[in-house]
C-alpha cells in the first residue's frame, strides 16, 4: 500500500505545474478593457468605471498614496482632461484561473501631463465578466 501511495505521489509531482497561462485573445481583450477604463477615468465617467471595477478596488498611485474604493464611486469624481492620450507598451498578460495580471509601461500625455509609469493591473473574472481589482503605477526611471 505504501509503495502505491509513493508511486501516485511521484506521478502527481512529475506533472508540470501550469497555473500560469494566456489565451491568444486575452491580451488584446484586457488591453482594450484597460483603454476603456482609462478613457472613462479621464472623462470622469463614473458609470463606466463602476461597471468595470470591483467594489473593493485598490489603487496605488505613483506617489505612493493608496486609494481604497468602498462601494460604487459617487458623482464627486473629478473629470480630468478627456483629451489625454495614453498608450501601453511592453505589455505582458498572465492568467491564473479567474485572475489575470497585466504589466507594462503606461505613457500618458496631455496639455498638462507627460509621464511614463510602470503599471500592474489585476483583473478578476466573475460569472464570465472581467473587473479591475487593483492597479499600481510606478514612475519609470530615466536612463542615460
């Protein structure tokens, strides 16, 4: 009996661990989702943001400030410059079951802003729908 257990354990341990994966359509889907979310943010479109975000969203801002969402956003959301352009570069998407992590560099440009930040966005899927659960932005150091 002991040898059967050892053999089964050896067999299970020999399978490659594949918790991480990406489907060919996931990266463009999440990049488009992210772009829609950013557009809604800069336009102050709280209805769209509420549809796209988890109610307990956590954001870590470039200056280190942690912003916690405790339910739907209110009508007090500040609208920024809706003409802000933003692009994601060097994007990587990894999926772990119903969680996906997007990393990349976000370049933001408007009349008042021109910045590049490393970003990590955590998506969770519930009932087939992705929501943003957390995001963090970190200033990219200039290289010389």
